[in-house]
C-alpha cells in the first residue's frame, strides 16, 4: 500500500503545471518504459538510462545492471540518486518564436538506493520487471523461471522514494497546427 504524504511533493517553479495527485504520479511511473537515473562519481554527475518497475506495495523503484561497472561503483560511494521519467506529446507552433512549446509529462524523484542482497527478494523484483515488459509471457509456461545463479550474475537495485515532483503540459485537442515530433517533415 502506498504511504503517500503531502511532504513528499517537491515544490516546483511552474506551479501551473505541477501535478500533485499521487495516483497520477504512480500511474505515470507504472506506464513509463524507461528512466534516467543520476548518480555521482565524486563531483561528476553521471546519467544511466534503464528499464525499471515501480512497485506500489513497497513504494519503490527496482531495476538491474551488470554485476560490476561504473553505476554500481557510484552508488557504493553515494546512495543518493535522482530518477526521472518523461513523455513528449505534440509540438505546439506559435506566431512568436518564444511562444513555441511542446506538450509533456514528467516525474522526477529523489531517494536513496540500495543493492538487494536477499536473493529471493531480488528474484521477486526481477519477476516484476519481466511482468511489466513482457506481460503476455508467463514464467514456467513460456520461459524458465529466474534461477538463483542468474540473480547472482546481476545487481538488483531498490530506490526508496523520499520526494517527488511531477509536471504536465497539455494543449487543447484542437490546438492549431499541433503535430507530433515523428511527423515534423510531413506536409
């Protein structure tokens, strides 16, 4: 069960675009296909892009990486991370250059990260990840279940969410000349 409290929302500059509804935020996290995760290497920020799963029950983010590497090394030095997901809607032309804009939705969260050392828990969270990306496939029906040896070959992480912010900009459906990025060269 989600343990939301009002103190979790980070105040943002564009309050007119702020989304504070925890249900919207959780749904957006569940529906987002990938995230950027910021760590630091001494004083150097580092971004990693990854697939992930948001688990409402634990109110946490789970994902995995290789057993060794820069990401794991960074979080062993500093457990604080910034995590972000976003989607882009239509491009919004205008009559004045500075008023050109874009529709978007985004969630940024801040928290601490840990490596899951409990192999059963790590296997359960990896199964959640598989279920998110491959819902039509079932363990032991379409593929062999995750083994303990496989879990030992990777690093499974948990981000405990301390704070979050969300923003959204939507234009009316009939916004004049709005178009999607992929259609920018179509006549």
